């Protein structure tokens, strides 16, 4: 009996010491995010673009004041994403539905973000609606090395005419000394119906896969994030069959991809945008296998989330519970976006 008691005491003490040792570990944490800024257009009519059809240009009065409020609302959300735990706004955030670099400059120069000193990576794209993707980054935390805009050439199945849509933005850089790659996407919409437009998103996914394959052919251990408004759910063919993103971390092999948003969508019914009383999870951040390893001497994935705080949702009416969008019924609502942002936390162990 004494021997059994001694063994039990020894086991309990070992467990206590293990837990105590784990509690002493300290980690750095950063947020990587994506946000569809819903028609962030300025009030200037560019004769080379179709920006006159943007919601703000269709307003008859108070455009300047509404634009300033829209910018302020976008800055408020960006400042808050991930701040609950990271105590900081995102180190890096991909964005879409922006007209040009100037609107991004206005956002990052808002008082809520000015002290973060965000840099901007943006290329003018060929989209017929004049909307682009971009990357914002805190200069103290992320150092860009190289960036490029990769052309997406797709064609309408019926007319065989080219569809001018968003290119894909590829950025490499160092996050606190760790080399990472980020691809920012805004895949073709479901205009004309999901089935009618499916091939366009499959085409976008194929370009995305080629980019990822090219990075991994150089370095199989490359830390890659592909993020964006995919206009497809995590369970659609573009993500599951083309990217081959996995639902479970344990199923991801080297050169494979993990999609933490599939469980949120298929198991929990979460979404980032809603239409006709149905939720879709179009906004996703997918990552390569090396980010899943448990060696925290460099940055690794910790957890993912949807930033859907109460202030970002409609409180009443037929759209109650939906994302509180900026423009509806021909006017400005003082809302934010028709999409919720998404984010992931990265952690790295630091010495005491």
C-alpha cells in the first residue's frame, strides 16, 4: 500500500511540475486577417474606370461626409480585429473591394490606425467594377521582400469572352524575422447563379494552386497563407478539389493545405456573409502544413476566428443578425460591410 501511495504521489507531483513548467512558457502573438471592405470608393469620377456605378457615386448628396464616415468605420474594424488577445491590430491584413491606393491611405491615416504605421501593397487591376485587392502591414512587424500581381485569365462559358476580374496579389516578407508568403484573393462572384459561374472560381483556384505549387517547389517548408473572399464555401470544389484544403490538421501532409474554416462552416454553421436567410463562409484564410507544426521557436498557427462582434451586425428589421453593411436601398446606412472579417493568431515562444 505504501508503494502504491508513493507512486501516486510521484505521478501527481510529476504532473504538477509539468503543468507548472508549461505555465512558465511565454509567447509572442500576432494577428493575420482578411476583410472585404464593401465598395470602398472615393467620390472622384475617374474617366478611365466604371466607378460611377459605385454606391457612393450614386448618392445625390453628402458624398464627402459619407466617404469620411465609411473610412472611419473601416479603420475602427481593422483596429479591433484580434485586439482582444493580441492587444494589437493585425500585423498583416489582406483587403478587397477597394478602388485605389488613395482610399487605403485614407484608412491607414485615420486616427485609430495612424500610430500603427501601416504600409500598403496595391496594384491597379483589370476588374470591370474597378475594385482591387491589397495588403496592409505594420512596418515595425512585417518587412516586405517582394510583391507581384498575378493575372487571372478566365472566360465566360457561353460567350467565350474574357472576364476581367481581380488578379491575385502575392507578397513575401518577414514577420518578426520569419519568412512568410501571403496570397490575397477576391475570386469571381456568383453573378448569374452558382452553377453558371462555378468555372470562373475553379479557374481562380487553379491559378492559386499554381502559385502555391511554385513556392513549394522552391521550398517545401514554405509558410504560406492564401486568404480572401473566395465567393465559395470551404466545401465547394474550388477549395476542396482544386486546392485540396483539409478540414482536419492531422490530415495535412507536407505541401498540403489546412482550412480551419471548414469545421466552422460544416460543423457549426458559421458564416461571414448572408443571403436569403442562408449563411455562407466565403471569407477564409488557408495555410500550408509547416504552420501547423508544434515547434514554436518560429511562428505557428494557434487558432482562427470570425470577427463578428455585435456592433458589426444588424439589430432589427428583415436583416436582423446579418452583417451590418454600408450601403443598402440606395443609401448609406452608417454600417460597415456585408462581410465579417476573418483572422488567425500566430504564436512564437520567447525566452523568459
